[in-house]
C-alpha cells in the first residue's frame, strides 16, 4: 500500500510539473510570428511574395529618433537590397525619375546569398 502511494505521488508530481512547464511556455512566449500568424498565411507569404529580406549600406550611418536610417550625403554610397523572390517575378526597381539626380540603378542578379 505504501509503495502505491509513492508511485501515485511521483505520477502526480510529474503531471503537475509538465502542466506547469507547458503553461509557462505558452504564456511567456511573445514571438508574434509563431503564435499570432496562421501557418497557412506564413507559408503563403514566404512562398508567393517578393520582399526585401535585408540591406547593406556601403558607409557608416546613424538612425534618427524615429529609428529611420540617415545616410550621409557626402560622396557616393551604395545601398544593396537582397530580395526574396520565390516566384521569379520581374521587378523594376526604378519607381522614380533618376535623371539628373546622380542615382544609378544596377540590376545585377545575385543568387544564393543570405
């Protein structure tokens, strides 16, 4: 009888600990991508849409009070955008007039870079 009580206590302790761990995990995670976005929407977004994944700037820069990047205007700078384009959409990066502005657009295709 005593052995049965010990096994029951061990089982109840294990169940309590597991429930407490699960509760802590689900209430403490604040990863919006994991918990708030349905899987179908997430997969659709990353398999059907083109977007800028990262960028590189050829000079040091500061951020303003709104956390916006401020690139110095002294001399030539290069800004490189790395796109996610799973459907191989034809993208035209020129959405404004560059004539007379000193801005040049290089449409070099680079693959396999992260």
